[in-house]
């Protein structure tokens, strides 16, 4: 058996950079977006493509498997392996050349497709195939899987757009194939391959390439003489089992200037599928199918606004047309409608409306990874395809097969190509679940084969479907694939167990280990996961949206470091290993878990931005709670975690306030050290007059004809930013409300939660809910001023409390509002004129994740303000950014969007930041002052 230490040392001696065999690295790379877990011996993250042959040479010498990995978004299990996993996404991501005249690009394998588009877009070019993961999928991975996407109908598959490849075969031979500089000629391997193809022409013509989405197995049809023995295209889709890609020459396309979207409604999805063959002669760019199940998922999870009006029916086709002449395109759209046989239709020319309709498909595909009951819906049988003329019949029989196996899922897909996507609620965490999984896959493969279909239509075979290839290929065809594998990789080093000599579909399944509260007394309820942390962390399917620069909040630290360990997915993978027993008997104290959670900002962005609703902030709080339970904690947990206590203590008298501020000023280095604060951070001053003291001394203004609202006076507003509270009172009273506060100070416990002191957080929340409940039952709304605290009342409180206390917390949550939510729902209220206001807004992450910022955007827009919302996180995130060891990442996160926005905003422009953390970050890193929405509105109120 090969020793991991010897292997990594040999890789380093060979000049390979970034070799890591730590528990953390092996855990991070043990899974991709599939159902499989295979822990590697080591992970290599090369800095130059020249290191790839060196890695292969070491693996061949030691007889160790080598698996290539891009973004790790493979849902078939073809990016995990037991030997060395090579991550090319970190450094091998250069666009080497764009040739606008020839319409080509030369790229390294780790280039993300959307990043290629950003470069090529300057010349009006793009890569045709567009998988849903295009903002994190690498070109090497797309070549490995023969990726397609919605618009492959118009622009072709990846294999249709690869002109040349620079590869190293499994035997270590360098081949430059097709349109590459100095192409290889007269090579014995290629001569042997040509001879092998020549001996099996009939087999190649009858079993391979029978329709466009036959992606399963090797694409050996490209070796036919009539296809000019196109070896680069034949290697596309081989899933890293034949050669390593060092570079690729790609065909680029120019997108047509005019687009129209035709939406067609039918009685059912199967009826929609029946109509597809009649539409294909009109040459649509895309033809997608969906039904009411996916629109219901989006509506239930994202709200009614997320589903725009659709034509009458329960199944729909989204047919995209593209061309140069808008008039001709409109005529084609009319012919499409006429030939569609649809119940109802609409033609959409407006790009924003079309994008909203496409978003149903894109959002639904991620949201469908959870059933309505909260159960996981798995990949495994995810992208089968049949010839389009067989699609309607296939769908009806497939739905019947699901019923026979008592399984459910939400189908949708690329109907123009006959490809159907679905995630299915296989009962993998229950006794006999693995058998149900296997039996269904066998029956589903047989069904697809009966219709002349392919078990994979664009994602590859991997571990999920390679064993099923015998259903669609003859023994002679499979033997031919094996002989091709033998030519390129005679020692079976490259991704063994995939396509050729496959592993069983049930081998290495990543099955959640269900933990009862008796085994692990958890603090959070985890909502629909019923208090089971294993179920909660296994929500992560690994599709990697957290690695994408998608304009949302998730995941700030990954955007700053680009390290897999700092992605939401990376953290979820290590947590999955922790609860599954792979990190030892006391996983909470493992260095791997500490390292992967250390740079989590607890921003909660993943709770809203992750398609499956992973809430890493809650999981981190739980992990810290378990790690330090009945143990001494870091200093910052006492200083920052107990900040509300110190604030209340200091705010008892003006003398204590002055004394504390003097100490913060004169003893700053000592205070920072003792509190675990980075010395580069400023220390805020306590307000001379806390908000509650000001409120108690004021004269009540107005009768409050609209009724009572009770302010949730958080510790930050009370002790540090009372001006925000005073402005909130002014705005609410001007709107006709009678403003009250609780008789005693209250706290949501956010600082206890973020430092994992969950017993303390529960104690705070019990008192807070008890104080607010009488106001709520009298009909008052609770108005939060600090977004993080408002978010706790709206979401976390009921998760941390139980029984009748949780019921009371839910009652308070239902009455809790942001200021913008109250004002926009106030009938007859007219916002002050903000027509002279311009600038940008940095929504607090918890505001974005829990409450949503739509009410604020609507209020500002209706008031005439020109305020641009920026995405991302400010980088401070409560205690995170001030703790020692986090400063550089905190600043790097701010540098993603906040600091550039400051630089682009004029000196008199507004910088809107409701969060105390966001305003603190602005104060520390810029010369600009952040302003709360209440302050902006208050200073524009008309004088009475």
C-alpha cells in the first residue's frame, strides 16, 4: 500500500506546488456535487499547466489513481477519486488568446465559462453551450462532461465547439490535436486508434452518436472517416479517463442581436413534450420544458412575485428564437405559435420579462433539491435523454415508473434535445433505501434504452451511471470503449471505475448519518430538519453556487480568498464528515473543522442565496457551542459576545460612560489585546446619552392615530448609535404611529449566537420574547432598527427556543417588521421627497437573507431617490472583522464591492447602511459616514 506521506513528498520533489494531504484537504475534496464520497490520498493545486505531466508521472510510478477536478460541480461523481485529486480551478485559469477574426479562443482547463465570456465579450464573442453552472463551471470540466445547457440546441454541445486539445495521455504521451500550435502527426497511438476505428465502422455507425444528447460512454462516432477522424471531439466527454487537458482551442459564436421568447401552455408537461418535434424546424436556440410542479416550488420558496404570469395550462415550453432581423423573428414566432398546438401562448420581446421567466427554470432547478416536506431530492438519475420525437411517450412512462417505486421529483429539461432533468427523493437515509435507489436506476436505464435514449444527456456517467451503460450499449460496443481506454491509459491510472470497468452505482454513496438528540444534544431546531444537524448539513448538494460571483452575498470569504475551504460547500463537506464520524471521536475539536469555519462571517447569505437553503451561520454557531461547551473560550467571546452586558453596564450613568470612553482612548492597545481585537481596528465610543435614557426623558409627540408600534431597542442602537433610534421615532411619529419601548432593556442574543454561546442566547431570547409579547397581543407591530437583531427575532428565536416559548417567538416574529416594511404597508403614507438623493446602499447581510431588501428599494424608488444597491458583504460582520486574525480577510471582503462603490460615489452622495457593522466598517476603512434609512428619511421630513 502506498504511504500518503511518501506520495506527497514525491509530488513535491517533482516540482508540484500546492500538494496537501491534510485531513482538511482530503475532506474538502472527498465529494463533488454527486451522491458519492471518496476521500483522496492527497490534493494537488498546480500553479502551471506544466505541473500536470509531473503529477501524472508520479501517480504512474506509485500506481495511484489521478482524478481531474474543475469547480467540482459534477453531479455524477466523476470528480472524486481515491488517489490524487487535481484542482485546476485555482490557478490554471488563463485565457491565453482570443482571435476575433477566426472566432476562436485558447484557454487553460481551469477557466470558468463566465470569465471567458467577460474576456471574449469585448469582441462580441461567447462560448455557445451554457450549463446552469456557467458562472463556476470550468472549461476543462465542460470538456470532460461534454456539457450542453439550454442553448446547446442552437449553439451545439461542448464537443461541437472544441477545435483542438493539448493533452497528456494516461501513458504520459503529450498530444497536440486539431487546431493547436504544432499539432502532433504520425503518432503510433493515433495510428492504432485509426486502425481500431477502421475495424469497427459498422459498430460506430449503429451504436454511437444516434442523436445529439447521447453523451453516455465515449463519443467514438467522431472517429468515423466521414467525420474526419476528429480525435479532439472524441475525447470530449471522456471524463478524464483517457487524457489530461492542458489547453483547448474553442469555437466562439457571435450572439444574434435580436431575441424573442415564445411561451406555450399545455395541459401537461407530457403534452408539451409531444409538441416539440413540430417546433424544431423553426430552429429555436432553446426549447425548455417545465410544469406546475416547478412553478409551485419557486412560488412557495421565493414568494408569489417570483413567478410571472404564464399562459394558461399546467405544462409549458419556453422557446427562444434569435436572429438579425426583429421583423423576421416576429414572423417566425407567429409560425411557432401556429404549429405548437398550445392551449395558450405569449410572445415576450422585453429582455427583463424574458429573464424573469427564465429565472423560474434556473431557480427551480436548485430549489427542487428539496421536497415540499423538506426531504432531500437527490441526483443519481438526473439527465437522461431520448430522441425528441420519443419524449412525450417516455415522460409518461417515466412518471409511471416513479409511481411504481413510490418516488417523487420535479422534472424539467432541455426538451428540444430530449433531455430531462430531475432530482428524486430516494430514501437513502432509511433501511433499504440503497436497494430502492439501485432498483430504480436499473429500471430507469432500461426504460431510456427502450426509447433509444442515453442514461446521461449532458452530465456524464461518472459513478452514478457507468454501471448502467450495459442497458444502452452492446457488449461489443462496451468492449470497444475498453480497448480505447487501453490505448490511452493502459495502466488504468486516470479516473478508474468510470465508464470502463465501472464501480457499482451503490459503491461509495454519501448517505447522511441521522443523529438523534439523544446522541447529540443540539441547540438549534434546524426547522424542517427536525433538530438533526446531519440532515441540515447534508442539505448541501455541492452544486457550488457559493463559488460563483453571482451578485448576492454568499460567500464573502470565498470571494476574497478563492479557497475551497472558505466556500459554503467546503464548510458543509467538512461538517458532513464531522457528523458522519470521519473526523474522529470528538469532531468538534478537530483542527479541520476549526480551520474550515474560522473565516465564515456568519453573514447568513447562504440561507437565502444557496439553492438548498444551507444556513452556515447556524451550523457554525452550533459547532462553536459544541466545541467550547463547559470549556474556557477565546477572549473575544467574552468581550464581544457579551457586548450587550457591557453596554448596559456602561450606560447606567454618565460617569461610567465617560470613564469607559476614557479607558478606550487612553488604554486602547491593552483593551484591544484583552478583548481579542485586532490592533488595527478602531474602538467605538459609547454614546453620552443612550437611546433608552433619551426616550424616557422626552415629551411624547402626537396622538398616534395609526396605533402603537414598539421599538426593539437593540444594544448597538441604544449604546452606540442613539441617533438612529431618535430618527426612527421621528419618522414613525410623523407617519402617525404612537411609539413605545419595552419597560426593561431587551437583547436578541445575536452576539451570543455568533460566538456559539447558545445557552446564553436562549436566556436572552426568553426575556426578550416575554417583554415583547404583551405589546404584540395588544396589536402592536415590533419595529427593528438593527438588521441583524431584527433577523434574529424573525428567524433564529423560534429555532433556539422550544415548546410554548417557540410558539411565543413565532408570534413575535409574525409581528416584527423593518422600518421600510412598516412604512410601505402604511395606507396613505407619503414618503418625503428624496429627489435630490443619490448614492448607494449596502444592505446588511442579515437584512438581505432574512427579511429581504425589497421594501427598502421600493420606498427609495417611490420617494425619487437614485440609490444603487450593491451586493456582497461589508466584511465586518459583527465580531468577525474585529477579531484578531480576521482583519485582512475582512478588508479584502470590503474590497469586493463596498470600497469600490465608495470610490465611485461623489462626496455629497449618500452611503446608506442600516447595519451598525456596515457603518463601523465604513468608518474604519474610509472617510465616509454610513447613514441609516431612518436618518435619511428624518432629515428630509417637512418642517411642521
